[in-house]
């Protein structure tokens, strides 16, 4: 059977038995009560009928996660949190965060339109992209977006041209790479951000522009970070660049520290908290004469554990003493990445049940898995599974292939409502491929289900 993971790998493998039996110690909105998994106090069988797979979002957890990060940094800085819309398009999540006073980050015209539809004002929007369509650039400048990210001299010139043509001044953030780790997405030669050897030219050129106001410097980790020390190095590099490149008596008023933090429950499982990252930023930025305002863009930290999946186990196999459980919650919505796991959780616990260690994958003929080396009761074959860490980037990057997508719902204020189901999927499938995706005759829209009063 698989060996235990090393500490550096532990978030990529299943939770251990003790963690599953005390899941509320990791994720406070989950608990086994009398052996039955509850979600915000509601038994799972009131949310899932054990037929099709489901992905259920919890706006309350997203709000709590965002607040925890904002409040930690607010001890040291004037800080604003801008939720990366690319991590979750579900309206209930975005509008809950907007109502809580947060802004939004977008990367395209589509996301700009969604953000505006969800009620975000233009000044609440941070727009990041290495390049844009003419139309997207035009709408950002015309509306007065809060920050328009610029990665290169070429994009700077395009934003300048648009601002001049409209007779406006665009507020821009210059994105730079302050960490150069081999293989990292933000490293020398990356598609994203300006390397340090080119950042000086970009900054000098932008500061001299009459059509752009350089409001912020921006750096980003783009990884599932649980290490406050690495975060410190990224922020320190940004601070040093700000010190060396800002004109006399004209410091950069805002530093955008991006996102890149791990899902909250996994970050805390690794022994870190939002306070550790806030303290690291305080220490890294101590070299600045004037404390800047900060922008944060946490996607995975905010919504990674703000959803739960429900899945049947549709098969089991053993190959060379390796046990596989096959889930009907598929990789067409749980995007397979080598540095990511979707952790399975038993729906029922009994002291008399035997446990085994197994890998969990889907039924596609593709080399993907949900999670490796998971401790689980043998009864999950009959009971099904809950799936954790599935709130970020999943429904956004979902694909219409191989198996039906799950129902997608929102559980809020004690009620579950479906926002996507077989009827909507069949319309999409028919538009793309000219054939119905699946029969919906046996299942209409799911009724809202009341939780505990």
C-alpha cells in the first residue's frame, strides 16, 4: 500500500483517520453527530439524495475566510481584499463577498461584465492580465477601473493610447516578479509579470506617462503557499524594488500582494494562520518609510473550503495491492493538477467499521485522481463520500466531457437551492454537440431543502 506522505507533501494526500474522525477541528462547519456528517448542523442526507453527484457552495464560509485574512492584515495596514472572480463565478459567493465590503479581481471582459452584474462598482475592480482585447481595455479605462494591471512596456503603451483617446488618466498597477524559483510560474521568462531586469524600465516609463497614474506595484506567488517565510521573501523583494525605484518624496501608495495562499483549512493544517502571513508582510515592509495600503487577492484561501462535494462510489479495484475507489464526482469539474488533492470524507462513522487506505479517482480513461492515499472506512462503497477542497476554480473550469457534471447548489441560511442541474447541462451540451447530454425526464429542479431552524 502507499507509504505515508512527507510533511512537504501532506496536503496532497488524504486526511488521516484521526483528522476525519474530528473533522470539526479542521473545518468548523463540518461535524459527525452520532456518526452522521452534518454541514452547518444539517445532516448530509437532507442535502443529498444519493443519486447524482452534487457540489454545494457555502457563502457563509467564504465570508468567514475573507474576513479572517482581512482582519489579520488590518492589524498592521490599511488593506482591501479583492476576490479573484476566476476562482468562482457562482453569484451567491461573489455577492456575499461584495456585501461584506470586499472588491473583486478580474482577468477578462467576461469577468468584468460578471463583476458589474454582481454589483461591484468600477473602483472596486482590480483588472489583471498580461494583455487585453481592445474592447476590454476600452471599457476598463472608460469606466475608471480601480487598478489596471500592466505587465510590460507594450501593454503600458496600449493603455496609454486608450487613456489619451478618451482624455482620461488610467490608474495602473505594475506587476513584477520578485521570486525566481526554478519551475515557478512567476519566474524569469514567465508569461506573467515583469522580471526584475525589466521592471526598472517598466516603472521608469510608467512614472513618466501623463496618461497613467502609477498607483501600485504588484507581485504574486501563484502557488498553494503555506509557508509565511516564502511569502516574506516575495513581499520583501517588492518592498526593495519600491524603495529603489520610487522617485524622491513620491512613494508607491499601494502594494498589491496578490494571492497564492492555500485553502484555509489546509494552510491551518500545515501550522500557519492568516496572522502569520500578515506579520510576515509587516516585517518585510518595515524598510518603507511610509506604510503602504495593501491589496490582497486570495482566491483559493477564500473559497477552496467553502464548498463540499457529494459523490457515490461506483466501483472498486485492486491492482498490485493498490486499492482504488471510483467516484462519480469526476475530473470534468474537479480539475486534475499535480499539486492538488480533493480530500474524501466519510459520510458515516461507526466504531465497529474497518478502515482501509485507498486512492480515489474517477471513471474516465485519463491519468487523473481526486486524491491519493486516503484513509477511509470500508463502508464508503455503500454510503458514498463527501469531497473537500473543491470550492476554488472547479465550477469555473468545468468541462462537458465523459460524464455528467454534478448538480451545483448553494446552501445558505438553512436552505439549499440548485443553481445548475441536468436541464441546464443538456442545453449546453446540445448547443455544442447537437445531442442531448442526458435524460432529464426522471429529475426536475431540486426543491429547496430546509436545514435546522
